[in-house]
């Protein structure tokens, strides 16, 4: 007899192994909706034995906090946005104690990029880890020491920023990009002059000069890169990916607009961005107390839904704005030592083993 709520007689007669094989090919959004098809499908999708086969969506944020006081230590925490937190070691307790106090630099499709301080005569090093499988690997040293400040040819250069590249749908290899940046006049904006690239496939670093005549900038905590033509975009843009498309947030701080607009790259011949949603910031946060410093920070787009995450500094809260319902929800108080600079790194768990652990 066919189970109540099952899809149809043909599907109900399929063996579980074949159903799992079909479901494993679905993106996270449609896979989640398949839980509503029947109790048996829900059990298959929720079974820990199949966890590594299925796509997963945003589970929360690793929050790296750096106090403004030099005497206060940096720290990190994990904020879950789902009712059931991911079954991963968010405390990173699998790392050896010798790694010391680490900096979390980036998160990409389940992997984290860390910078660990050197002890004694050792230089700082990069570590890539997977909290879901407790794997980690220490990278060999690049030619420029990670986290180094230097002065070359009268220019203030630094290697304090690095990014992680990993897309398991394309390859099991990952890449680390260490940026050689030149200080610029605007806060939180750095001009990239060169980059060192590590490939897990080759196990080696290569160096490349940028060669860009125009300024190429990136925004702290947001590892999406693009050329800047208009000075206004330097301080008013957050760029990210959602539902397979590139999106950005443009903020109009000039009265009477004071709005937040979400634009989408439609992928047409001209590759133009189209405004898909706009909302007044007053409707989100209430009246602004001051024009400077900026009272909120765009954190991330949800990868599988029309949601945008924002951090409101005056209330110290992480919030979520639903563009479909035009509703704002408070997720939690961020907490920590004040004043503090927070780096929010979206985390999607990845339960497959892709790293070679030195253990």
C-alpha cells in the first residue's frame, strides 16, 4: 500500500539506494523541500549515513572578534541560525594546542582558512581545516611571511589578508590567495599589488604581480573582487553570491533616500546589474543616531534564499532581513569585548573528506 503523502506509485516503488542517488544530485533548497514529500523521504534525507552525499545550506556564522585594545586577545564564536546546530566541531578542538591563538581569515563551502602564530623561531603559517570532519593541513610557507607589515620602495605594503577558494562541485582541490596590499587613503580599502597562490593539487605557491592598471579593491570580510570605476562604490557596496547569481548591496546615504538596494547580475549580454529590491534603512533599524561611524554592516546573502544578514552595531545584534516578506528578524546578540571589530564568516558544513591530515 502506498504511504500517505508519498509522491506517486512509481516513486514509492523505488529502492532507497536509488532515491538517495537521485536526491544527492539536488541543490540544498530543493533537497530541503523534498523532506515534505513523505515521511520516508524525510528519514532518508535526515539519516546521518547519507549526510556526506547531500548538499547543505547555511548553518550559521563563525564570528572572529578582534578588540580595539591591543592588550585584549582575539576570539571567535559560532552563531547557529538553524534550530538544529550543525554536527561539527565549531570550537576547532581537533587542532593541536601548539597552534596557539589563531585568526580565522575566511570560510568557503565548508573549509576554514586560519592563520596560526609562530612559536620561537617559527614564522606564522596558514592552516586549512574542515570542522565537519576534524581534518586539517598546515600549508608550506609562502615567500612573504603571513601577517607581515613591510615598507618597500617607500610604500606601505602588507600581507595581512588572505582568501580561500574551494568549490567541491568543480574540484576537490582548494586554493589559498595571499594578497600583497598597498595602504590607501580610505579605511577598510586596500589596493592589491601582487598575490601568492597556493594549490592543494601541486602543494606549492606561485607568485603573480597584479598587472592591473585600474584599482582592484576588496572589502574586509568579503572575499569577492572587482574593479572599481566609481568612488562611491568603494564605501557603499557589499558583493556576494546567492542562488547561483552575483548580487550586491548599494547604500544611498544621501538624504532623503537613505536606502538599501539589492541588485542582481542578470547574466545578459551587457552583464548589467538590475535592482531587485529596495528598502529604507529607517524601516530596518529606526532613526539613525549619527551619520558616522556607520551603524550597520552587511554580513552575507543567504546562498539559497532571498535573505540578507546584517550586523547592527549600536544594539550589537545580528539580524536577518527577509526580502520576500519585507520583515526584519533578530537572530541574537553578538556579545564579546567592546569596542570590537567583528568578522562574520558564513558557514555551510561539508561532510566529505577532502584534506590530508598530518595526523
